C-alpha cells in the first residue's frame, strides 16, 4: 500500500492585481494550511463590511485545493484495490485451513470419545472419594472430640481441674468450629462455659476450705516457730552459763577445766521455710499440715482461666480479713492466758505469707506483705500498750515480754522488722522494775519479819550449797562438817534469793529487747533494790524488832555476810548482762547497805553500852579517898572485863573480826568516857592520888584486855582497841605525873595529852587533894614544906582558868 503524501504548507506568493486582496488571500490560505484560527479574518471582514470578499477568498482557496484532493483520493483508491486483492487470496487460504481443521476434528472425536467417558467416570469417582474423605475426617474429628470430652470428664471426676481445663481449651481451640455437627457444636458452646464455671466454683470451695484450715495451721506453726526460738535461746543461755563458769574458774585460777565438744541439734523449723521450693505440690512441713497445694492449684487454675488478677485481689482481701480477725483480743479471757495464742497466730500468718511470697509466683507482692506486717505491728503495739498499762504484776509483764521478744526473734528470722515492738517493751521498762521492786519489798518484809535471829543450821551438803555456795558468801573454800551452824540467820539466804531473782528477772526483761549494753540499767535498779528496799527493810527491823544483844549481834553478823553477798550480786548482774568481771571489779562501789550496817553496829554497841553501864554503876563503890591504892583494880573494872571476855568468846563465833573490833572499840571508848565522867561528875567531890592510882590499874586491866585480842584480831587492831581508852589513860597519866604543868607545853600536850579537854582537866584537877589537905591537917604541920607536885598542879589549874 502506498503511503499518502504529507501535507505541506502553502506560502503566499505575490501576483498581479490588487496587492491588498492578494495579501489577504495569501494570509487566509496560509492560515488554513497551517490550521490556524480563522476568527480574526472573519471579524476583520465583518468589521470592514466586506464579507463577500472573505467568501470569495474562501471559494478561491477551495477551488485551489480540489486538485490536491483528487490526487489524494486517487492514491487512496489504489491502496484499497491492493487490499481487496490481498483479502481474496487470504480467503482461499482460509478455506483450505477449514478443511484441514474439519479433518482433524473428526479424527479427534474418534480418538477422544472413549477418553471423555473415562474422564466422566473419574470425576464421579473423585467426588465419591471426596465425600468419603470428608465423612472420614468428620468421623475422626468427632472421635477426637469425643475422646477429649471423655478425658475432660475423667479429669473432672478425679478433680484434676487443670488437665480438664486444658482439654476444654483444646476442644474450644481445635474442634469447636471444625465439628460438622451443629447439634454437637451447640452442645459444646453451652457446656464449655458451664465446665469452666464448675471448675472455678470447685477450686474456690477448696480455696475457702484452705483459708479456714490455714488459720489453725498458722497458730500451730507460730507456736512451733516461737518454741524453736525459745529452745535456741535456752541453748544460748546454757552456753553462756558454761562460759561464765569458765570465766569464774579462770578468775579463781582453777586450772582443772573440763573441755567437751558441743553437739548442735539441728531441730530448726526444717520444712517450714525451705522445702519444696517449686511450691505447687506441697508448701511445707507435712507434720503440721502446712500444705499450700489448694492455694497454688486455685491460683494456677485462675491463671488458666485468665482470672489471675481477680484471684490475687480475692486472696489478698481474704487474708487481710483473716489478719484483722486475728487482731481481736477477747475481753472474756485474761490477756496473760491468751497472749501466746494471739502472738503465735500472727507469727504463723506471716510465716505462711513469707513462704507464699517466695514460692507463689507473684501471687502476693513484697509491698503487700510489708503493708500487712506494718498493720500487724501497729496493732500489736497498741494491744501491748493497752495491756501493759493495766497490768500490776511484774511477773505477768515479764511473761508477755519474753514471748513478744521470742516473736521478734522469729519474725526477724523471716526478714520482718520488729523495732517498733522492742520500743514498746523498752518504754515499759520503768514500770516493770517499779512493780518488781514492789514485789521484792513485800517479799523482803515477809522474810525479815519471819526471821528469829538465830544462827542457821544446815544438816546436808545440798543445804550448804543452796544457802551459802550459791551466793558466794562462804569464808573458806573448805566444805565444813555437817551439821553446820552458819554465822548468819535464815534471813540472809532468803534475801539473797530475792535479790538474785530480781537480778535475773531484770536481766531477763532487758535481754533480747534491742538494747545490747543494758548492765547500767540493771545496776541502777539493783542499787535501788539494795539501798531503798533491802536497806530500808533492815533499818525498819533494826529500829523496831531488836530487843537484845543476841539479836543485835546476829543482825550485825548478817550485815557482814550481806556485804559479801552484795559483791556477788553485782558480779552476777554483770555476768548475766555479758559484762566482763574485771570491769565490775574495777568500778567497785561502796557497800549499798551501809545505813543498815551502821545502824546494826550502832544498835549492838548501844545495847552493849547499856550492859556495860550496869557494871559501871559499881564505880560508885570506889573509895575516892583511899589510904592505899587497890592492887587488883576496882570491882567495876573486873566485872566489865569478865563481861567483855564472855562477849568476845561468844561474838567471835558469828561476828567478823572487823565488826567485832569496831564494836569493842566503841564500847571501850564508852568505858573510857564513863571513867572520865565519873571523875568529872557531881557525886565525886574530891579524890586523892590513891584513887587515881586505882583508876590507873583499872585502865591497865582494860588495856591488857585489848592487847589480849591481838591473836583474834591483829596487832594493829589490838592497838586501835587500846587507843579507845586514850582519854582515861592520858588523864591518869596527867594526874599521876610529877610535872602536870607540862600539859601547858603545846608540844608535850599534842604528843601525850591530845585527847584531853582542858576544861575537864581543870574540873578534875581541882578535885584532886593531897594527903596533907586533910581536915585540921594544918595544925600539926607547921613548917611543912609544900609538895612540888601539888605546886605544879595548882599552877596548872591557875593557868588553865586564866585561859578559860
């Protein structure tokens, strides 16, 4: 086919004629050839009023193009003729192809007919097979579903709820929407929620039963844990006792120490805190039934049901309600009887919670347990404050304090803070000791009032050990022969037992109370017991119940023994408080019963002075103007010495040496004063040198008695006894001196007459008369030379009067 000629633009050419029309014609032709817009030409023609000219130009252009159109049509016709020829040749080829196709179709029909019939049979068989397969799959699904349902029912009948839920979940996930039976599907849709609801109810019922059972288990568990803490404390106390014995042996330089291996009994709580940490099969000690299986199964089932958070909240609220009910203190039962159950219940509760916290898999959080514990501590503190404020018996406070401290030890072992509880115990420390002092005051008063002031008789060695060795009041390490008569009365061991019990009770209250160094507190109250209670009770007995020398002597002997016992009291308090004995011995203080001791010795001295005063009345029988001095002393001196010797022989059996020395010293000083007082008194108007020589003999006899006590006391003590007679001795020496005016010499006076009062010397010296001063003695003695001793004495009297 020939291609048409391309359109070419016609450029305007110049021609003859009107140049304007030609130019317009050329422009119009160019615009038409170029396909431009003819609007401007149309408007120009109408605006100039020459549309005919435009039409003329258009007609001229049309005519000029007719020849071109004819040429194009001729070219296109030739192409059409060529195309028709090609189509005719193609038609013949199509006819031949049609014949070939018909032959091939006939051949295909003859060959494919049997195949098509076989294919139809195959399709039919395949549909049957597909239906059979579908039926078999449905049957298999139903069988598997039935097996799962049967297995779920079996698990339900065996209370194996977790496996039953797993079966139900498998049925719902794998078979509910695959089951071919709408009836079966409807049944499953109805029963699956019912089964889950049934399992939830059953598990909640088991959990409710566990909540009821765990309260009893918690109480038993708390009692067991606190009992174990008490046993551990007892073992610790036994070990400390052995250590104290070893320290005592070391202090006494006893080398024969016995060493033995200590076997620790591992009798702790065992399974309570550490067994079965997987936590699902069992939660603790089977002996107590401490089984957390129902709880963990309920928790696991609720996790499986997707109700984990709801079960956590349900568990926490129920346990919180149980704890709140545990806080109730019965007003019908005394707290002393119910306090162990009260605290054991709370202790067991938190032992269980600690176990669940560690093994429950976030069933309860640490924050929740700590909040519950803070609530419990606050309630226990308020209960203790209320109950302690009502109690008026120290032993009751001690029993409750001991149990609370054991609770603290148990709780601290599980990581719970107990400082607030210990603060409450420390807060009531003063009240406890005041009650304890009050009880001891009554006991000491009873013990003192029951004393017969007789030496205690011990027939057996155990009595000696119980009454003497246990308080370290023995004077020798040698065990005496039995029966043994002690130098003290029964009130001494009785009071020692009371004080020792006070120390042990005080240490028991202060121990395990959070304060490590409490010896100063125990010592403070021990001082109060000794100085206020025991010393006051002894003073009262001394002032009201002592009516004889034997009673006074026994009380004085008791005071000496109690002085040794006081050393034991402070050592015992230090040992129980864990303070080294060397620190106690280094800070040794004065005897706390010094008032009673001084009163006892004063009472004994007073009674002895009264006895001595009875014998000293015989001084009235002295011949103050005797012609010859008595050679063996005056009667009163001999009687006094006999009494004093009898007294010493009796007193040395029970009175310590120093007490006896102080009493004798006081009595001899009193005798000296009585002698000086007799010379000074109004009944004696005058006396001569022979009477003074007799007094000198009396003083020598008394001094000899004092010197004879040296084997019993010591040389120094005997000299001190002798020094008690110094006033009578110096007065006798002065009156017998050849130069009495030496009294005026300060040096001599300080050395030889320092015990004399110059006023007494003046009065007594004026009574001394010489032999020449007899009545009417001057008539026969004219020209008698004056006695120089008399002159010296007169000068002394005159000088002393001038000084006065």
